[in-house]
C-alpha cells in the first residue's frame, strides 16, 4: 500500500499503460487517502481491503472514496452481507465486482452464483483463485478461456471428492 502522494504518482505513471482499475492503492483504513487518489487518478480506483462489511462499504460510498468496490464473500462474512453491499453500490451508482479470497472451488462457486444473481454487476469478476490451490477437495465450475459458466441444475456446481468424502 502506498501513501496518498505515492498512490497518485503511480496512478499517473500508469496512465499510458491502459490500466482499467487501480485496486486499493492506500492502506485499508485510509479512506481520505483513497478518496484523494480516486479524485486524481486517470483510471478507476477500487476499494478492496477497505470493504469488509456493509457499514464499511456505506462509508466508502458516502465519502466518494472510490469508483468501484471489490466484494468478497469470505471476507465480508457470507452471501447475504455481500449481496447487501452490492445493492448499496447499485443505489449509489458505483460499479462493483466480486473477487474470491484464496480458497477452494466451493468459494469460487459461491461468488459465481452471487455474481449471476446481481443485475447491477458491470465489471469482470476475479473468482478463479481456486485454480492455484493444490489438493482442492472440490471439483466443478471449471475455468475455460478465462470464463466460468454458471452450472445448470440444483446446487452450487461443485462436488466434494476423494478422501474428503466420509463413508
């Protein structure tokens, strides 16, 4: 994380690199610094670590501290809280996207289904962190060509496999 001046300098240095989103350039608790970078940056400044629950998302939006918010199911405490934060972003006209904390495919599937249920979603999501997990106990919701398809049928689309399945 940069200080405010460093975040602004880096934002301008990246201007010619066609950067779309500058994610959380300052420490999570520096809402004023985030707002200052967002006002000065030539690209969208996104809050990530600053968005931990509905109250923090509300503070970010009311402060005009960002142009986008990254919502994460596990970080925010579940699907209901994450959905409420997305609705709040919609009401404020601020784009959001869903990200996945490092974890199994089940976490990826939760974010995928939530993203599919949010009509206001206008940004690409980052939900494939499970691709980097060794020995993931779940299979399903594969990533193909950078995309994850919402599975048909009931359930999340993942299956618990191998030694993780109890007899």
